[in-house]
C-alpha cells in the first residue's frame, strides 16, 4: 500500500509541477507582453514545450533511458486507426451536444478563439504543443510511474483524473468532464499500444473533433441529436475494440 500511495503522490507532484511550471512561464511572458491577451494560445503552447524540454533535460541528467522507459517506439499504421477514430468520435459527440443543448458558457469554459489572432499560432498550440506535451506528461511520465505499482484500470482512471484537473484551470465543469473521458481514451491507448505516438495522434484527432459542430450546427436540432447518437455508438465501438486489443 505504501508503494502505491507513493506512486500516486509522485503522479500528483508531476501534475503540480506541470501546472506551476507552465503557469510561471506563461505569467512571465504575459508580463513581458504587457498583458496582451491576443496571443494566449501561442504563449500557452510555448510554455508547455519549454516545460517538456526542462523535464527531458532532468531525465537526461539522471541518465534515464527515455526511449524505452516512456514508450517512444514506432508502431504499425494500423495501431493508430482505432485510437484516432475513438478520440474523434467522442470529441465530436461531446461538442455536438454542447452546441445543441442550451448550456451556460460558464459551465463549458475553454479558451475563446479570439484570444489568438494568428491562425498558425493557434494551430501550433492546439494541434501540436498541447497533444505532444500533455501526452508526454500524463501518459508517458504519469502512467509509467503508476503502472509500476498500480493495476491498469486504476492507473488509467488516475491519469485521466489528473488530466481533467489541469483543464479545470480553464474553468467549466463540462470542459473538465470532457477532458476526463478524453483522458481515459488516451490512457487506454497508451496502455494497449505501449507507445506514446498513438496517444498523441488520438489527442490531435480529439481536438479536431471539437470542430465538427461547425458543420452540424446548420442541421435541424433533431438531426444534430441523431448525429450525436451515431458518434456515441461509434465511440463505444472503437473504445471497446481498443480495450479488447491484445499485445
């Protein structure tokens, strides 16, 4: 029990170091930019990458075999198909419902698109920096630590909970719930493939799925709900297929 608690405590410390590290870097950048909120996405993405570089430096100093320890291995193309499909369908389902069902903005949370004036910087932050860094932290670092002493199911839940916790910084209960279930999918992918890359790919496609409502919003309400049900069925099917995957 003591070793299990130590693993959980270590995972919590990694999470807090991520929040603190990225927060400090972002705050310094905001001060230098005199509080200009037009480039929040770029600042956040860059801060996350700097945090990851710092972690890699520490691991290198400790002479950790990063590639083999944290699943930095290439896997066949087919191992990416189920993860990206599951993540995309779940995200599409969640975001369609958030748009179709009347929900207070305070409950959804998230960053407004107008807080990044550069499309390239926004894409960099949302589709490159966030998936790369967050999967490296919450799957590679935290899942690897947890799995030393804790069963897979519990490790997946803890990893997803901590992943959801950092999203609470953006406010909104809906965003946190969305992040938790997304984190479950990413953690399940990492557990089953033993590779970080499919989890990163799933995260990217999960973020892409967030833009499905831009297409479905023009549909009648009933068709939006039908589409959501379709994505729900697909997400369950793909997640089950990942769960049943054998080595």
